[in-house]
């Protein structure tokens, strides 16, 4: 159920930074698609925060050339859209993620 997805996405948000960047780059399209599918307006705050963090990690490891791809820009726009979420914790997480991605 939703609790299982939230728990797994939380765990993923913790360990994703330990995955080699080359692997994250090669699996960006698939991973971002799967994660994005779980971003629904009625999702829990914890699920949204975890997914936004994971997407941010995926975006941060992309090489400069990847930013000319529409899929990369679309994922960044997805994260950016959560920076105006009605849920304060999601909004703060999205702000932090966007700042980190832009700074890298």
C-alpha cells in the first residue's frame, strides 16, 4: 500500500547518494519515470519529500549535456513545481533540492 511505497521511497532517498553517479546517469530516464509516477497531489507529505529528494539526486549527477534533453528539463520542472506546494515540508524540500541542483 501507500505506507510501503512511502517507506521504500524514504529508504531510497537515504541510500541513493551512495549509488555511483555513472549508474544514476545511465538509469536516469527509467528511475525518474518510475519516481514521477508516484507524485500525485493526494500523496503523503513523506512520500512527496522522499521522491523530490531522489529526483534531485538524479538531476544533480547529470552531465551538462543531459540538460539539453527535454526529459531532464521536465524532471527539473516537476521538482520546481513542488517548490510552491501547499505542504510546507514538501515546499522546503523542493527549495533545497532546486538550490543544490542549480549549484552543482
